[in-house]
C-alpha cells in the first residue's frame, strides 16, 4: 500500500517522464539490492524477537575478506565466495550463541559484534582499502587484473535491463521466504519470536533456532559484502557504516513488528522498494539530501502508523 | 516455578450452608427471554439499553439490556464468546464505539477511555492481571493515583503505611516493599482486587477473579464481596463456576451468541435451567449440578477400574526431587514416588505451593537440573532431559499458564496446534508438508469443536476457551502416551468443559495415561481413578476414587492427616 502510494507519487512527480523509463527502475533496484540483502537476514532475526546491528560490519568484513582473497592472495572466486560466506556464518553464529546460550540481549550482543567486526575488517585490510594495486615482496605496488567475478557481479543481463546484484537480492528474498514460510526452521523462528517459553515447552530446539537465525543473517551480510566489494571494485573496511539502520527501517516499514513472532520477507520486500522509490523520486526531482533524510524519517513513522491502523 | 514463600495459605473447608444450594423447584416452563419483574424500588446503578457493538462488519452484541442495582451481586453468565467480555469492556470504557444507551448513576454517559470509567466509580478486575511485575506491592496499589508528597513528589512512606494496612485487612501475607514478580499468581490476583477496593469504586466488575485463587482466598474474597454488597456497592461478577454463582449471585443475566437470553433472580434459575439458557441445548445426561456433569462424563472409565491396573505402568516415578529455584538446599518437591498406569487418570491434589505443578514440570523435563529421580517410561529409563526429548517419547505437558507458557498470540491456529508435532509433517531437510499438516490440524480441531474465524486466524483473536482448546489440541497432536495436565479447564465455560471431559474419556480409553492437576475439587473427584495428595512437597496420602471425599482430600492437602516424615 505504501509502495503503491510511492509509485503514484513517482508518476506525479515523474521529472519530465524520467520515472517511466525502465533504466530508472533498474538503477533503483540496483541501488537497494545491497540493503535489501541485509534486510532479508534482518527480517529473520527480527521475527525471532531479536535485532542484528552487526550486519554493516559483517558486510565490511566480508567485502575486505573477499577483496583480500581474490586480489592479493589471488584465489579464484569459486574458492573465495564460500570462505567469505562461512566467515559471515561463523560470526553470525557467535552472536547467536551469545544470545541463545548466554542469554545476553540481542541488542548488546550484536552491538558488540558490530564494533568487533569493524575492527576485524581493519586488521585484515591493514586499515587501508584493498584494491588491485598489490604490493609485491619489495613493497612496490603492482597492478593486477581486477578479478573477473567483480565485473560479473557488477554487470547487467537481459540486454542490460537487470543488474546481477538485483538477481542476487531476489534469490536472497526467495531463500528467506522458503525458510520462513515453507520450512520447519521457519516455524520454529516464528514460535520462538512469538513466545520463547511456549516454544521451548513444545519441544522446539530454541537455541539452535536462534543460532540459525543469526547465522543466516551473517551469511546474508556476507553476500551483501561481496556485492558491495564488486560494485566498489575494492574492499573498504569503512564501507557500509550505518547500513544496519537502513535494513531495520526497511523491515519495519514493511510491517514486521520488532516485538517478534510476526511478519514476512514479502513485507520486507515492499519496505525495500518503498524506500528505494522514495530515494529515487527525490533524486530525480533533485531534492537536496537533507530533504531526503527528513522524508525517510517521516515515512518510517507513517508506515508504522498505517500498519497499526489496518489491524 | 518458584514456590510461594510470602503467601502461605491454609485451607478452610467451606461451611455446609455455603455449598452450592439448589432450589428443587422445576422452572423449565420459564423459557429464555423472560426477565424477572421489578426487583427493587431503588434506582439502578447501571443501566444499559439496546447495546450493540460490531467489530468491522461483524456484529457481536445484538441489542443487550442489562442493569445492575446498588447492593446486588449480579452474575453475568454465558459460554465463551457469548459477548460477556465485550459488554464488560463497554461498561469499563474500553470500547466507545457502540450503539445504545449507557447510564451510570442516572446519568447517560459514554466513556471515551477506561480512565473515565474509573473516575465514574467503575473498577474492573480483568482475568489477565495488570500489575507491573518490576514494581513493589505498594507502588502497584497506588499506581495511577499516587499520594502526593512535598515538592510534587510521591509520599512513599505514607503509601507504604497505607498499603500495609490494606494488606492486613485483606489478610494477605506479603510486604508492601516486595516486588510483584516475587509473588505467586494467587497473591497477585488478590492484590488486584485490593487495588480496586482501595479506590472506593461504587461499581466493581470482576472477570473470573477466582481462576487463580485457592479456596481460602476464594472464601475471603466472597466475604469481602458480601460486605461490599451490604455497603450498597454494585458488583458485576463473571464466572464459569457453577458453585460460585449459587454462592454469590442475587441475580443472573445470561448471554448467548451476543444476544440477551434473560435476567432472573438466582432463586428462579436452578442450575439445570441456567445451563440450558447458556448453552441453548440440553447437555447430554445433564443432571442438576456441576458435579453431576463431571461425573457423567467420566462414567465409563469408572466402570472398569481394575482394567487400568491390568494394562500396566506407563510412568513409574521414584524419589522425584525438585530443588528450589533460588534457595540452595531446599526442595519444593522432596522425594515423591508413584506409578501412573496406562488408561488411567491419576489426580494430583494439593494446595498452592505444595509442589504439584512442579512435579508435572519436572516429569516433562522443563526444570532441567533442578529435578532428579529415577523414572521409567513404559519400563524404559526416562531421564527428564528436556521438553524435546519428552515430546519425542510421548510425554506432553499442558501448563496452567496459557498466556505466558502456552501460546504465541500472533501464530495462526494451524501453526499453534502443530507446533509440537512439526517433525511429523516435515521431511529430513525441514520442508513442511503443509497440506498434510492442515488436514491433521483440522481433523483434531473439529473433534475439539473449536470455534475460530479461520485456521489462519491468529490465536489472539480467539476467545479464552477456544485458546485453551488450541493449546490442548497442540498437546494431543503429537499422539502422546502420557499427558501431564495442569488445570486443563481453567477459565472455560460449561459446554467446553463437557467437551474436554468427553475428550479425556476417549483418550483414556485409547490407553493414554493422564496425570491431572486441578484446583476444582469436583473435577478432581469425578475424573480421577486415584488421587494422590501432596503437602509441602511430599505425598501425604493416596486415595482411591470410591473412598475419596472432598473433606478427606482437603484435610490431607492441609497436612492434618497422618503423613510420611516431613523433613523440611
């Protein structure tokens, strides 16, 4: 509904018909994809009545790790991608263990993981961006070829009409949807988020469920990090700061409750597109950044109020 | 669950006069709809006329007339979903969008919010408690109308002193400085009542106030209510317990499916008629009182008591101990041994804090390392590892706290019912077989006569009784062999209770063993094949059904009978 409204507004303020061009929509989709991938994982965690603030740092860590493995180390993409995803999964699982086993509040755990992850990214990168200028044994920088995978992720298919990152985003939405709506794990996540004690007494493996939710979020953050590195053509330890807030906003605008136990990834998709269109329309109409920020804030509140009104 | 420390209770058997009395008169001729004539010459405290209320397109109240006189206890009766709660919510200001007229003290009013109703002298005590767990007893009693102190602050000392006085008057054994979260649920409920009484309300609405109280507390509540009646207060009382109706009520108003069936003085409406008014049909084999309803439902199991033993043991419990949650070295259950047979209902009686609920939780594995003892499940060792293992081995627990331990409010009916049986409906990689799942759930909920808008509706949209049925259905779907039931009929109406008794009978006939905890003595006596009575964490006696009496069970629960050495 908010999305429909946004499209209508887009048609009204079409910036001389620019809104009707597919390339505009394509670019919007490309721009929100990284956020959208984070939001998928965030949806899972929020439904489990948690929150994951660490996704932005895990994204940076993944971007740096990926760039480091593929460029200075010269790994092939086929080897690097699984390793980076595994890093995301492991760090996500650590958050999950701390939440589930140690019973520390998710906010605290993932806040700590956010700081830790950012630090780890800086350790791996030595505090600098990792680019295709690779220092050799003598400390002289040499230019190596940008690995093919970077180009592939940043390219478009279908006659240049669809970005690869958007397809990756769509795949993440699909995977999340299958997990949440069609799998046993999904049922467990909703139950744990809705009433943890009731879930436990029903024989739901509560700890495993929570760990899985955070691990999934970590994996999605790693996927987003790989995409980010490919788009920036380097691994930047400072990348993605405050992305977790955008991801949370997208989930909330969709109508998933922070109280847990309720929501869906389809709602999150709507939230992602709503914010995407808002940004696009404002930039088409050359609105200054200040206006964009203020409007984004306002729309978060409106969307939440609107959702409540419908219940 | 922690044992209550603060509120230690003693039982008092009710006097004979106070027991449920039934007028022998046959008033079947008095059909639904007949309203008793002028009761009194005094002006009513509350008049509701032609009240209609709709949620969206669905009208749930179809023109209700309801009045309450000063100095009367007026029972509002009806099955779950009959519209009692909605009517009460209109009266207490929770809903303002209704049609019809509401007069309080002769003035026509329409409350925009509950606080306006409170100011008009209407105090409501809801079934679900509304105390703040992290605040003290005194703070809660004065929440919302704190006593002003100097410099615009709160006079805490005065509040505490006042609270202490109220607690003493209510005979509540807790301190004003104690946190609500430290108190057992029965004590919290008494406090809720105390809070309403301190506000000097002229109209008091109680929605099933006794569901968490023991008999002594119930008695003291009733004394208080009668006292309030004599001081010309009006009391609207909602309950599903027959005996309470006939102990307390001056008049009864019955609702059914959102419509008024009638209002009658209690003497003109014997139980049989009341049930007929409420249900709109004769319950099968219904006799003249609630006990009879229960007895009838449990009859077949009773015919073959010997058979139960012949079927063999389902669960053998030896020296079960449960450590106190906080106090080291103390045990809330201190060495309990018994055998639960196949196809038998074993009643577990005891007061609040006797450890009966803890026994159930421990057997289910919900207490983890706090519990130890030797268990054999159908002859094989059983280690109380945890809920998951228990469910897998066919042991299922229904807790007495549906809201916080039972249901997740946002889950759909289907997902709630299947929650404990997901493995049955999913493959090895976790893919749900949804069609199979929803069919199994639908079959079961039909058996339970569940009334829900749809299978996809969130459980929070169901009435309390139907939520309880959802919860029970969840416990039954995994096809358990041992059922641990803690207050299975709490807060549900006569019709639903009869349904559940009926179901329990079929489960027992299938060979399921049931360990039953219930605070309703009639239910306990009627359903159980044997009863073991607990006192202070130990078994004080065991009685067979035929020799069991209310008095004997009560006496054993109080610990006055010869008992095994009590090493506390």
